[in-house]
C-alpha cells in the first residue's frame, strides 16, 4: 500500500512539473526568438552538376566534375508583438562550387576551371502562431519579403573571369525575394524548441533549434 501511495505521489509530481513547463513554454508577448536552421535541397548545386558552360564564346565540356554545396541555411529571429504574432528578419544563405576539367573547341589542351555561386536573401519576417491546446507544440504560418542577391565567380586556369564575360549565367536577377511557409516549434525545455518548416522562397524543408530569450 505504501508503494502504491509513493507511486501516486511521484506520478502527481511529474504531471505537475509537466503542466508547469507546458504553461511556460509557449512564446509570449515581449519574448525574443532566435532560430538557426539548415535545410534543403540545394537546387543550384544539383543544376550545375555535370553541366555545360560557355565562357568567352568557347564551349566548355565539363569532365570529372566535382560539385560541393552549402545550404540553404540561415537564421530567423524576431520579437513577439503578442502571444501569436512575431516580426523580425530571416537571413538565408546557399552556395556551391563546381571544379572541373574541360576542353575548348578545336583545342586539344585540357584546362582546369572553377565556378562558384553565393546567394544571400535577407527578408523581413512575419510569423503567426496558431491556437492549440498545447503550449509545447506550437504550429505557425510564416511569410517574408526582402533582398535577393546572387554572386558568380569563374576561375579559369588561375585567372578570374569578370561577370560580364560569363555567358549563360544570370549576372543580373530581380533583387527581391519572398517566402511563405508553415512550421512548428516543439519545446523540449522552457527556452529551447525543435523547429521544422516547409515552404517556398528559401529552403523547401528546414530543421533547427528555436531559442526563446
């Protein structure tokens, strides 16, 4: 009987602690939110693997191509205007480097080349937290709009080729980006949550941690 009584006390204490943590976990008005994340896929890396590029009007046929990429990755952050609404910034980066050997038309010499692309998006971010019965599991809708920059460099046998000399690459793009997304934070402590998001205008899928300050 004493063991049953002790077990009931332990269960009651655990439920009480769990309820207290849940009541405190959801973001509240005045909180600062930080969310570092990593996502995918890296479309640029996939697109330029085993591709043909034109430089200075000479066709380059890539062979023994090696492409590496980073991102999309970034940092979202903001201020809770209310228990449901957050405004802030979302900084997104992705890039890739393709190293290859190539031959030019009517030229038997094998050359070395490297193409690098870096893309940066900085967006004003808005999140709306949906009402749920749980303060630990917090789904949300997100939207953003802002700057979009893509930067190319090509190194041909150790010499940098200017952007204006690169044919077939988007040297000038619309400098505006936008994003819509759905995601959720699952709080594992009062201050830390596991984050997942799916969206367009950035990483299709991303995951990371959310810190409530």
